[in-house]
């Protein structure tokens, strides 16, 4: 049975439709995943805060202004409708963490993995622990995640160049539902950072934030 923290479901739908609740203090939160293995899960320190601010200003969401930190094995995982995971290095999920993360995703949760360069082989290995029966598939450009509030007719925007590869958006799809979106060769989270961090042109940052807003919109309405 799929379930989600009831407050997140109701609040997410109401806010997505553009209404302001009378109980503004009942903001929901999103979180960054703290994983084991030694990888820098903590990188992109300003990214989620800026994405939250963008979504609150442009999509009338009421997300708590600061992200939380959550571990894959924590029972607190189930209180977040959207969890973001990034880094450059090794990732390791224990068996119990993999089971908990699977239960979270099957219960209506949504995971965004953003390769900050060097994460790919570890993410693919560890997500096989979570869903042994699934593999990442590249999503077509007409997938709804690319046309929520903002249209991306050619898929993910390119923020930073690494190996001369085009950005790709992969997904884990369970019984027809996208439970995990994986942005690769894109550096989407870097585009959410303060402008002073990378000095990216403002149009590039705006495209990154718009795509991030699409991810949150999709996560709040895809259950």
C-alpha cells in the first residue's frame, strides 16, 4: 500500500494548485541525503536553499526555507516528499538502509540523484541493492517531468562541462511510477548554487532552477 505523510500530500496538492493555506506555519520540508561510503554527500551547500527560495517565490510553494539532512536508514525519511542526493565519490547503502529506502520510494517518496561528477558507478551499484529488479532507463523528452511548470523540449539543461557528453535524465520506474530521477552529465545542483560559487551566467542558473522546480512539482503530484 502506498502512503505518504498525510500533511505532505494535502499541502503539496494545495500548494501546487496555487493556493495559500491559512496555516502558513505548516510548511513541509525537503532533505539532502547523508549516505555512507566516504563520498561528499554534503557538497553544494547553497543549492537546495536556493531551489526552495525559487519554488516558494515562483510556484507559490510553502517549503520550509532550510533543508534537512536525512540518512537512508532513518525512519524520518518518510516525512519528506522529496529527497536530494549528490556528491562526487563513493556511496554505500547497508542492507537495512536499502530496504528502508525501497519502502520509502514504494510508499510515495521521491529521490533525486544528481551526479556532481564521479558518482555514476557508485549510484548504479547501490541503487541495485534498493531495486534489484530495475535498471535506470533514459527518460524521453516528452516525459511529464520535463513539462511541469517549465518546458524542456530537449531534456535536461547543461550546466557544467566535464567529458563532452550531453546531459541525460535517467529514471527508476516501478509499476509505471517514476520513483527516482537521476540527472547525469548535467550538474543541475551546481546551477542552483549561489551565483558567486561558480560565476555561471544567470540564464544558465535560471534554467537549472526551473528544472529543479519541475522535479519538485512532479514529486508532489506523482503519487
